């Protein structure tokens, strides 16, 4: 190749390169699209952050969702104020069914515990609730144990907690749900203002206790992986 | 004399008077570079503005509000909409079927609650003057593969991927929550938000249940598609809306708008169709806005700018052409003896003309090649300066690319101009009688 044709070739290449151009949009890498896991929280006031200075930010299911669950998880808080197991069957179970969850947390029984020792229908209804949840999509169900309520007299408190623990354990064993021990997280009894404007005698937990409940559920969650749903 | 011999003579003449040839080539180079860079920049401006206007860019779009038209303000670009009116699938189909409509993009919105992260990135910490608590706002969703047709400009980062479920872009209003401006927009990119859709239920007072997702901020945008601080794909907003819509109808503080769509963005088939399409949408019963008057003004100004830029480039080329004529005339005067010898050994007038025309053509070709490459370089440099300014202003940059026609035009144009400029000297050289040429020496 002569010098002259080499020069022409280089000039042509430069011109061709010049005909392109433009800039690419920059930004973070595109997130992979994959199946989502769905978490539903069933419970009562403590699931709604009652007792916390910032209910939305500090409720324990929100903390559990934030810290433990994968980034593509959808979290539905189905909890309702002053919910009993019976009320949860009526209102919260249909919401959970709609969401087709991969994991559900259930913390119920404080209202019943406040009222007295567990009646047979408590165990039956809890079993029914847990079984229905498990049946949705072989959903993993984590059920919280009973908590010693500070509004009860000290001599009654421990016995009643033990009775409810037994009832919850029986329902869990019958349905394949996993019990998350909350025994050490006894509510401090800070007489938080409840939904009716009066001090809540049931299970008023503050931010610190919310963290502890979330940590207990995280520990239980970490024991085995949860399947993801195809949505 | 063959063309090959004429070319060899012309080339030799260029090499023999190299200094003059270089200066002549430089003049052509500068003129070609000026013309090329001006045309490239004018083309970039056209791409940025005119093409968007005429081929369905955001400015050529018509925004349709979920409201009845305000009959007193139909002639305005941005009229105050009339009373709210649901914009549903039936209306969408009717508008899509209107004559002159090229495409319709639906914009959805849903009320949301945003929990910002408790720990913010260090870069944001350094510039933020405040830290927001829980934010109650609106999420806007659209088919993001059509985002280029919407009035959305990226300030930092990028738009969420069209099918991503965990990505959002935020607006300048969101930045203000941290007390930062567009300049620091990049500091929020990568931050993770918890976004909740509320669903109302009755318990004493009105209560809400949340459906929450974790969303990563992938970009900051300036947008006029709808009111809202968070922008994402249509599917995410549909899921949020459907959750919220499942709640009880209590009060009106939180809840989805009664209209399925927050608005529509209608792209007219052409710039001239914007007015008629607006009228047809008004007849369907919805309020519209479009920058019709602005478009007309911009078009006029851009055309004037193009004429002025082309004029400057052409003047430069004509000056360069005169330079070639001058150099060639001097060359003819200096080479009288050579011309006489050529004629004495049998060269015809047209052979001499060919030698001088080829010499002029060579100078023009070299100048055109160098000038075109140089002009593109100048345009790229200016383009990067302009882009830096635009990105500071939160606007999308211009794309400076050289169209093949400009590159070819630069080279061919300079060569043709040089040939034209060399015509008079070549004619004079060809017309010299051999005896006179020799005798003068």
C-alpha cells in the first residue's frame, strides 16, 4: 500500500468515525426482574406500630421487612386494631388470600389473653387461621408466641402466658407453622395510649421492643429460605 | 496530453510552491471547518428542537387532562381545565381513534406514602440541609418505553427500566425535601425508599393499611407529565392503585382519584395537526394543553438562525475561493515560461486548462478534507460545552453527530468551489499564446 492510499484510508476512517456520535444515558445498573416474594403481617395494634412514636416507620413488621426480606418483596400489613383471632379470620385472612403470600407472620392472642385463660375455640380458630394460610401456596407461616402482659397482675401474668403459649404451640404443630418465641420480649407496660384514647392494656410496645420482635422474626426467618411467588 | 500527465504536472506544481499551497489549503480548511461545524451544530439544534416538535417529541404532544374543557379558554396553550371528568378506557379509545392522532400514552397516578431511609448516603449528608420524615405524595406511572415522547428530562441517573418492579425516579420536589437542588441530584441516586400504598378501613376514625415495596432511586427527572414526586412503570402504579381502590369509601383524604388515568399524552401525526387534534379532543369533552404558539415561534427563530449560520459559512467559503483565485493567478504569472514550453511541445489550450483546474481541485480537496474533520472536531468540542451547561440546567444534552451528507458536502463543496475559483486563472493560462508566454520571459 502506497503512502498516498494509506493517507486516504486514514482520512476516510476518520470521516466515517465522525459520522457516528451521541452520548449514552448513564445511571445505576438495571435491576434484574425476577419473581417477587410477598409478605403479609396478620396481627393487632403492635403490628400497626401502636405504642411507637412513629407508627409507620417503627412497627415491627416494617422493621422486619426493611432489614430481613429481599429487595423485591411486597409487604402487606393486614393487621387491624384490637384484633382477636376470630376477627382476623373474618377480615385479615381474605386480605392474605388475595395477596397469595410466600411468608406470613401471625401475632395474635393479646386481646384474648387480657380477657382470661384460653378457651377451646381460641385454639380451634387459631388452627383454622394457620391452616388456611398454609393452604394458600404452601405458605411459610411464622406465628409469634404469647407475651406476658404488663397490665395483668404478676401472679396471673406468667400462668396465663404459659397457657396461651401451649395453645399457640398446639395450633402451630397441627398446621406446620413455625413458632417464634417472644417470651423474652415482655412488654414494659409503658401504658401507651391506645386506639380509644385510653392506656392500651393489651400489648403496647415501644420502638425498642419493636426492634426485638423484628429480630426474633428475622432469626426464625433465617433458619430456612422462603420460596418466591411468580409475580 | 492525458489526464494522468495533467495530474502529475498539477501535483508537481503544488509541491514546487509548497508554502503558497499550504496557505491556500489552510484558508480552504478554515472555511470548510467553519461551514461544517455550523451545519453540524445547526443539525444538532434541529434534532434537539425541531425534530422533537415535528416528529412527535414532548413539545409536539398534547396533554389531555381528566377534566372537561374550559370553553372560555380554548385558544390558550395552557388553559385552566374545567370541572374534573373521569378519563377512562372508553375515552382513551375514542381519542386514539381521532384523525391526526399518531399515538396516545396514558399517565396513571396513585397516592403513596414514602419512608425515606433512616441512614442517608454520606454524599447526601454533606449537602442536605434537612431530613424528611414520612412523605405523603403521588406516584406517577407510564409505559416507560415511550418515555422519550413525554415531557420528561433526566437530571441525573436514568429512568427506571420499563419492566423493573423495584426502581423509581424522583423529581426536583423530592430533592427539596432534603433541601438540595438539581446540582446535587446525583446524591440521592441509589438510595432505597419504602413506598406504601394506603387502603382505608373504618375503625373509630379512618385507618389505613399499607402495601409496601422497596424501591431504589435510579434517577432524578424534571417532568410535566402529571403532579407527583415519584415516577415509575405503569404496572407498579396499577398495583398500587388497585390496592388502594380495594379500601372502604370513607371521607376523601386518601384514596385513588376517580379517574383511571391522571392524563393522556397525545402525539399528533404532524406539527400542523396539533391544532385540529386539540379541537377534536375538545369535542370529545376533555381539556387539552399544547405549546402551539411556542412551537410556531421556535420554528421561525430556528429557521432564521439556520439562514444566518449558512450565510456565515458561505461567506467564509467565498473568501477562501477568492484566495484560491488569487494564488492561482500568481501561479499563472510565475509559470508563463512553463506554459509557453508546454504549448511549444504541442500542449493544447485545454491541456493547460486541465493542469490548472486540477491544481485548484487538489487544493480544494485537501482543504475540504482537513476542514471537514476539523469542523467536526470543533462541533464536538462546542457540543460537550453545551451539554455540560444543559446538564447543569437539568436538561437533556444534544447529540452532536456528523450526518454523512454534511461530511460529503464539505469535501465535495470545497473541491467544486476551488474548481470554480480556478476557472479564471486556468482560462487565462490556456489563453496565453506560446510565443508571448516565452517572449515575456
